[in-house]
């Protein structure tokens, strides 16, 4: 069984082809870091997985279930939107800009989706939410509004919010890129903790050191395709492809 | 000074003015949300209907809309059915002012919804919410604070525009004092009217300022 599988996925925005045929399979418990220059299609790939963007061509499987299949932008499956929604709740997502809900307190940010999407019991989910906030080190901030938190704290709340839906896979879209340097560590710490607990994770990141440390597999994307992949040692320390070498040279 | 009859007449005129403004702002806000969602909808029919609605009711004078409802529709009805049909002028005013404010408020609401960062909708969807859930629980509640100032504006405009109803046999505040002024030849009645309008708009202004502060509580930064 694979958690996520992409088969020859293509995605175009108008005439601009951002993904040019991506094949990828991710196993349960695997931590995959995706690196590459901006515009290489890393974020778009994540966003296609949970249908924030719809693919133009190819197939997407989530836990071996077909979640999307398209050819020339034609929906071949006509999958029921409710089913898509259910499949997508298996995928938690953390955004670069946190995207916390500013009108809700920290605890309400964490509980709102389980309450209205999963019809969870309010008392029960609040207990779970408090545990999650404790895990990310923010239980004392539960009644604050997001605007009163630092970027790092906001991102940790965002992680707790995604976890509250009990996802099977966590996707991180450049989770530390909008943070002040001194706040990066706390967010990476939370993610490391999650990886150690066995969560399946797909992380788009520019933190090469972090990728080296936690990733089971590193994927280097360039110009809409997977250019090279392998263990962190292979890809980061001993890259074979010229493009990987020149990218790593630029950022290290 | 005013005698008791005049005082009551001015009071009644003020009530008519206030009633029409309040009904129009409430119904306008309710239907304005619907028309705004129509404008934002990907459904072509809903989009075109709302576009057309706003185009018509913003693009023609409110006075003309009032005439259509109060004068033209009964005539059209008489011509087509041969039966007479009279609209109560107060009901006619409620309808015309509500239809008109719906158009303005729809645009205000649409702009407020569009001003909310698209990341909010994305985060809601990524958490499994449907479009409807994301709109009602995440996006629209965030527009409230941004809506207060322009809706207050619209409310004050409506309150003053109610003077148009003098044309359909209603004695609103302005018409009442004008009648007094011309029968006595005294301009002081206009000063009373101005004072009452200012009193009412002051209430609106102060109340809306308070509401705005209260709704913005989550935006306050720092300690």
C-alpha cells in the first residue's frame, strides 16, 4: 500500500506548464523532503494532492484510492465532491503564511474543522485540541487571537490545527520561509517531533540541513519534473545530476 | 415655538423617515449577501442575474424606482387585468428603498468578501470544509468589521434619501416641516429638521464606531 501516488501528473496554468509529468509514490511513515528552486513546481505538486489546484493530466491516488484522473483537463472520473473532501481530510496541510483564522481564538482555530466537518463532539475535541497545543508547546496561548502570537507560534498552531483532523499524511509548504530566522528552529523542532512519531510527511523546504537530518528521501525538482531522488546522503551530499549540483551550490 | 399638533406631526414624520431607513438597511443587507454571492458565483446564470440587478438599481435614480413601484406598476396591472390595484405608499417605499439598498450593499459585501486573503479559503478547504462551510464560518465572519464603515455610510445616505417619499403621498420629516414653513412663512422649521437629521445620523455614527471597535478586537496586536 502507498499513502500517495502520482502517475504522470501534469498541471498547466494557461500556457504555462508547471508540472511536466511527475510520478511519485510515498510509503506509510515515510518523510519526504522536496527541494528545488522557486518555480520548479514543488508547491504546485502539494496543492494538486489536496485539490487546491486541479491537475490537467494524470492520476492521483490517496491510500490506493483514485482521487483524481484527468486527460487534457477533462475530468474522467467525475468523483463525487463529498468523497474528494473526505479523501482530502486525510491530508493535513501547513502553509507558508500559516493562514490561521484571525477571527477565532487559538483553541477555536484547532477545533473548528473537526466540529463542522467531522461533527466531532465539542468537549471531546477540545480535550484533543488542548493535548495537541501542549504537544506544540502552546497550551498557555489557547485563548489568544492569532494576531497576538509570533510567526513561529502561529505556525505551530497551524500544525496543531491540521493534526486535529487526524490526518494520515502531513504536507508542509515551505513552513519556515515566512519566519524570522530566530523562529525557524521552534517550528522545525515541532516537525521533527512529528516525524519521530511516525507521521507520513511531505515537506517542501529550503532548509537543506533539516532535510538532511529528518528525511528518509529527498527529492530534487527542477522545471516541473523530478530531477533526482534518493536518500539525503545521495541527493544532498553526492548529487549525480548537474542541475542538482548547481542548485545545491547556489544555496549552501 | 411649536404647538402640540406641529410637534406630533414632526414626530410622525421622523418615525416614517426612520422606519423606511431601518427596513431598507435590514432587507438590503439580507438580500445584498445573496446578490453578492451571486456575483462571486461561478454559475453563469447567477452571475449574470446579480450583475444585471446591480446594474439596474444602481444605474437609475432611486426616485424613478419609487415612481415605477408606486405609480407605474398599478397602471400596468390595470392595463393588463382591468382591475385596480393600489400599493400602500409605505409598502411602496419599503420595497423601493430595499431594492435600491440591496444593490449598493451587494457591491459593498462582494468587495469585502474579495478583500479577505485567499489563503483563508484555501486553509478552510485543506481542512476539508466545503465552499459553503468555508464561506459561512471563515470568510464572511471576517468581513463584518470591514463592512461596518461602508454599511454605516449607506445607512446615513438612506436616512437622508427618505425625503424622496414626499413624492408618493407620504409625510416624512422634511415634507412635514416644509408644509409648516410655507404655511407660516417661517424658516425656523428647517432648522428643526436639520437638527433632527443630525441627531439621527449622530446616533448611527456613534453606534457604528462602537460596533467597529468591538468587531475588530481580534485584530489588535501586542500587549
